[in-house]
């Protein structure tokens, strides 16, 4: 998968899984894998080893990657989950909300 329908910084709603229906901000995208990392969602426990002397190790909670097909962008104007439509304006492609017509 080469291109994703969401970008870093977008607000998204999760469509399936343990965090279904929850909103969050996209922190990172991985187009090659087709995955995204959403802030505060899909938390997984990680066992961390202390790397330097004096540094604490232990079990921490961190955001895990989700498949991009399991999230949908939220329109900043109408706050509805939408599939982005595209419009070409002045030689530039912009994303448009299917519900209210706002650009984002």
C-alpha cells in the first residue's frame, strides 16, 4: 500500500477493535505498512530494559499501530466521520467533507 487516506495530525475515529468509536489524533503514519498510530488509543504493554546505568526499566504502556483501513477521518467543521472526497482547485488537490463540503 503506497498511499493513505489520513495524514499526520488528522483527527480520526476508530471503526473496529477494542477502541471502536473512540476519537484520537494521528501521531504517525506508515504508508509502506498501511498503518497509523493514534494518540492514546490501542495501548499495548511494553517490557523496557534499562539501557543506561541509573535508568529505570519495567512495563510501560505505549500506542500500538492500527491498520489505516480501520480508521476514518473526522471533519473538523461538522465533527462527522467521513470518507474524504477530492476537489482540484488551482492545480492543487484538496480533501473535502462529503457531509458539509468543508475543506480539510
